[in-house]
C-alpha cells in the first residue's frame, strides 16, 4: 500500500510526496529560520533579507535570517540538512555550496543531492567584474594589459576558497593568459570592503554585492560575465563583448529544505516565494542589484542543480582549482 508513495518520493529527489493530510495542515504555525551560509553583507545575505519580510506577509509567520558562515557554505548547509524536515529551517542556497563544493571537498558532512530538497530558484545572478575606481584601467582589455605588466602585483578577491568567484578568477587567468593571485575572504562583504580600500585589485562576484559601490563611484565595472547584459546595468558589456571570447560564468540563489520535507510544505513555500518574486517592488530591487528573478518549480530547480553540478565540476578540473 505504501510502496507507490515511497517510490514517488524517491523520484522527486528527496521531497516526500505524501498526501496533504499527512503534512502539518497548520503550517506554518511558528517562526521560520532562513539560514544564510555566508557572512552578512554578501549577495546571498542581501537576497535573503530582501525576501524575508514579504515572505512573512505571504506565510503569516516571521522569517528570521540566520547567518552561519564557514567552510564555503558547508556549515550552514549542514545545519539545514540535519534539521527536522518540517519546513521551519530553510536554506538560502547559493550555487557555490550546492554544485561546486562536492567537486572540491574530499569529504563533506552532508550530501546536497541527498540531504536537501529543492524549493525554487530565486534568482540568477549576473557576476560583475569590477576594480577599484582609482585603478588606471577603463575596460577588460586595459585590465589584461595592466595585469600582464604587473604580474606580481595583481590580486583578485573572493568570498572564500572554492567559491564561484574564485573559479571565475581562475578561468580569467586561464582565458586571458594572466597570473592574478587569489585572496580568499570569509564572505563577499569583507572582500568588497578591501576592494574599495584598494587592498585587492579585482573581484568577479554576484552583482548585488558590488553594484551599489559601482553606482556610488567607489568601484568601476568592467564587464558582466553572463551571456547577456544585465537588465539593471544595460551599459555594462558582457565579457564576450569586451573581448574575452567564450568567457561566461553565472550563478544563482535558491531556497532549499531538508530532504523528506512533506511535499505540501514544499509546495506552500514554493507558492509563497514565487508570489514574492512576482511583486513589482521585489523584481525591481533584484534587477537593480544585478539579479534576474526566477521562481520555478522544485523539479525545474532540481534539474538545474544537476546540470550545473556537471558544468562546475568540469571547470574545477580544467582550472586545477583546489582548496589549498
């Protein structure tokens, strides 16, 4: 009698497809914790805080943002993976921790594919290539020339070892034939602060963390690394347009829950987040920050995670990126 239900749950990648009456019909009946596995001030944190209050309005319960940084996002991911599958502990997931970390860490305390369930992709991030405004370069070609002329002095910062930003920098080294040195930080916020202060030369990171400082004049945008220009920064060329043929790096943010969270709860969360992302004010703010709102189904998000895992895994191998 129960075998068909168990089979259906397995096909949904860890989301238990149980009858609606088996889930907590009163959900949510208490505070929801949204774990951000990175430091405050970074792009993941910015997006989490942007949707937390609108989600409260949709769900009727407070959504608190809980920053748990460390180990490239693995600490926060582990907290959610091992939480009760009741919808009260959720993960603001970033591509790095979900689809890159499994290729970088020889051993992880949890398996994202097995221990987490997709709710929805919240936004695709345009990565921005930016330098301090005082650096004497105006575009990508000038930066490459500068890097070749100063082979021991050019550095690029990232939110941490193994992050998409580190891989984007490693790919830039490979593509442009330069030798930037990587400087890892504990989150985007500290890295951006050092870029503004001139302690590092370049960052390639999600636009929400960098774009406000470009607008203020403290940083200079050289390119976006996606295959099309960002809606919120139409005057910034893509890396391909700027002369880096074949250079495309994108990332995303999404909501995930512990595996075996009842399907009715997954669906309720999905519906609430999709409604929030449809709000003109939220869409406007995400686009202004360099992100493109998504809001897809759990199955679509799960398929994207699988495809991205293969792509990033190949990039890790080709660039020789390690955690050392």
